[in-house]
C-alpha cells in the first residue's frame, strides 16, 4: 500500500519452459525484404511465430518445424518496428523486436 492508500501488485508470469536462446535466433535485424528465424535453437517439434505491429495488431503468423530455418518475407510490410512472439510447442519462449527498413 502506498501513502495514498492504493495497493500495488507486481505480477510475474512464466511458463517454466524458457530456453537459453542466442541473439541470432532472428536475423538480420534490421531487415529489408527477408529475415530468418533459426528453429534449430528450439527444442520443439512445432514452432509458431506471430508478428505484431506497434499498435498490437497481428499482421502475420508462421508455423514450421524445429530443425528448419524459416525465411520470412517482409518486403510488403510497412517500414517500422514489429514484435515477434516465438512459441515452442505452444509455449511463448521469446518476444523480440525486428525493424523493417
């Protein structure tokens, strides 16, 4: 409770499945027309990547297998920053930003 009588809460959520991922999971960043998601870093049979613009609207979604390097064509996207949410077997394992030049 703060000095004004307001109660403050801190919420922390974790799926317990977070994996140690390198910074090269998504590259290159910034991207011009294409970027890659390296599925070999994830211990999963099924990988899903959701792409959101900065106002929170989903603009695309991709699914692929663990051993694959997925090529994502972003040439039609507007320039700007996007949020990638990467799921491994249904669990969120990484949320990262990518810049489209």
